[in-house]
């Protein structure tokens, strides 16, 4: 299998990528042609959001070619579709064969969190170095979750923070609402840590399905649903690991889902955003930074 490598300016990167795919490329990736040099250009938006500009000043376009594909013919078709915009020079290179599944799995090992929680990919299920889960004696809590198959795998600092709070502070037999559940990792953890009932909500139907599947894999019951299906009621613990903007918009709803004397746990918030998120919840309860990690914070508040 071969890759085609060419260069193009920022203004043409998106159109050229689309044209190459339309012309028959198996995949197209765009890289900073000045990467790893003093001219390297950062490209990012707010965490979890797309950057406004989808390319760099100088772009390296890497195209995976189907077997037998003539690169000159592919480029001619792409040029006709996109109106060119690429530099004239290009070259091809061989892609070595690899067991991509095994290679991907080798990059994701078990993740210990706090003192008791382990996130364990399925291919490490029988790993003798990973402690077995034992809920009966408040022992190790194992959550089986495969990276790449859901939305949230335990590797992000905000997920770590929420899991640490649940491990350290979740009251016995608490009712829990995980709002913005993604993979369901927080809802599953709450159930394994002793919650009496756990509801999980997400606006993405695929996330709801993923949560149900992951809960079944971990032998716990989680009520996963879209927002419109959530019945009226309050919870001893409400946890939401989203982003600062939706957390501010959702403040009235989330705050009123917390029962008197209950806890609200928020993450997906950068340290510089903590005060403005806390201010959005001030009419209902006082939110304070519980813990921080790698520039992110977990906010906690208790409703009177």
C-alpha cells in the first residue's frame, strides 16, 4: 500500500482534501508542514470544540492510495474537482504492513484512578497484574471499557477528577444522575461504588446506546436515556462532565435536580473558567474547586 504526499496553502486544504476523497483516495490527513520546527503553528479551539481554522499556513497532505491506483490520475481528477491549489511537487511512499488492531491495543493499557478504581480495556481482562474487582469488601472497582468504542474512556483529566470524587465522597446508597454521560463511565462507577439508582442522560442517541452496552458489560443497571425521557425528581448526587458553556446554560436545571443536602459535581472546566461557572450556579448553591488536574478543575457544591 502507498501514500501520496503533497503540499498546499491554507486556503485550499479543505477543498483539496474533499476532492481527493471524491476522486477515490482511501483517506486524507492534513498536517502542519512546519511541524517540529520554529515555524510550527498551533491550531486549536476551546477544548472539545472545533478550531475556527481547519488548516495551517503550509500544509502537508497525506493521501492513502487504493492498491493499483495511479497517483497522477487521482491528482488530475482532484485538481479538476477542486480547481487545484496544490503545489506541483509530490511523491509517494510505501506504507509497511502492520497489525493495526494489535498496534492500537498496545497503546491503551489499564488506567488506575485514585486508590480503588481501574479502567480496564477488554484485551487486559485476564491480565494478572490488574487487581480483581471486589465490591463486597470495598475493594478494587474494575470498569471494563474499550478506548475508541465510546465517548469517554477515563484517560482525560476531567474524567479522572469526577471518578476521584465519586470514589472519595459518594454517599452509600445515593441516587445519582450522570448528565452528559457519554460512555457511561461515571454512571457505571457510581453503580459499582454503591449507588442505589443511577440515571444517565445524553443528547446523543449513540451515547445512550453506548452507556447501556457498557453498563451491561460491567454487570450493573444504569437507566440510560435522552433528556426528554428523564422523569421529574431530584438526586442525592448530580454529576456533569461536559464543558463550561453548556454547564452555564444548564445551571438552573442541574441545580434544581439536586435534592436538599445533596451534592453537585461539575467538570469539563478549565481553571480560568472556574469562577464564571461557579457564578452561574450561585443563585442555588455555592460551587468551589474540589480538586484540579493538568489545568482542569472539578467543582463541587452542596445544596442547602
